[in-house]
C-alpha cells in the first residue's frame, strides 16, 4: 500500500547519503585537519615533509607555490660573523704553522742535544696536534668544517692521542735533563704552568673516552654532564699549557737560538698568542652553552 509520508522520508534519507562532489572535499579537509591536530607529525629538518603536510591539508585545493623551509636562513649579521670567524680560524692555522716551523728551525740550527727533544716534541705535540685537534671540531675550520660530525670527532681524538704521547715524552725529557744537571724543578712560571696543563690532561683524556662512549654510559651519567666536564677540563688543560707556550719565548733557550733578535721575539710571541687565544674561543662558548642547558 502506498504511503506518501514513508516515501518522502526514504527519499530524503537517500538524498543525504548520495554522493555530493562539492561537499566531499570540505568534509575530507575538516576530518583530516582534525586528525592532524590530534596526531601532529614529528618535526623534521627536511623541507619535503612540510611541503607534504601543506598538500595534505585540503585535498582538491591547489597548494601554495611557495614552500616553507623549516631551516632558518642565516641573517646578514650571522653570515658576516661566520665569515669573520672563518678568517680568524685560518689566521690561527697560519700562526700555528709558523710558530712550529720557527721552533723546528731553532732545534736543528745548532747541535742537537738531549734537551732539544723537549721544545721539538712540545711544539709539535701541543702547539700543532693539540691545537689542530681542537680546531678540527669547529665549523669555522675551512679544512674540516664541511666534514660530518663523526669524522671531525674521530680526527679530534686521533690528534689528541698522538699529542698526549709526544707531550708526555717531552715532559720526561725535561725532567730527566734537570735531574742530570742537578737543577730544581718547576721554579719558573713556564715550567709550573706547563705542569698544571699536563696534569689536567689526565681527566680531560678520561672524560674524552667517556664522551666517546656516552651511549653505553647513559644509565650511569647524563651525556651532557660528561661532555661538559670534558670541555671544561680540556679548557683548563689547554689554557695552562697555552700560557706555558706563550712564556716559552721568554726562556733562555729561545733567546739563545734567536740571538736576542727583538723582531724574532715579537713574531714568535704574536704567533703563539694568536693561536692559543683564538683556539680557546669556541670551546669557551660551547662550555657556557652546556652549562646553561644543565642549569
């Protein structure tokens, strides 16, 4: 039996369930936007991830032609500072090389004696290898700045390991030589500051090993603490050792081999001072940042 009221209800229900091409994009966009709000996607540095998110917001709607890059481009001031830091790091490389060449020239300009091993090994070990090991981690380094972080870290600990061996031998040489000549040890600022620098090399190296394997020690100590202690002890060690290097141009050995030439003295002082002070800049900045994150 025909019922007009029942026919009207069925027809209206059928029309509501019917496919509406104009309404579907809006419903799809609303549901997907709600789903993305409840389940946000993880951050990613890749610009394609953000482009995909923009395209999936509203199907059927043309995405904007201008893509958003999650990486902030450096400002003009930041680019200027980066260029300035690169120039100073390159200058430090040149000063390191020139100072080491000067010391090596002095070592072989006269008769090679047992004590000569001390300035030779310390200049190569501390001034060259240890300084370059620290600079190898910097992104301002034109030689290693573009290398992956893992490669830079590997170069760092290889240079540091060789440097520690040469420094230890050089320290033993000067100690044995003073004993042979019946001279007192560590009576000058050069010798005292050098001793403090070598002593702090021990905790710096131990913390370096811990920092290298921080993943295995994560349950015992926070990796940030290990890294902070390593940087701090390294700054103290290199700072005192660098001060001893600066004072090396005031020693009698340097004066005798340079024949008291004031120009040679000033050049040597400038080379070693610029290299030591600039090498400490980046570690000090990093140490302050690590301390701020720990607080």
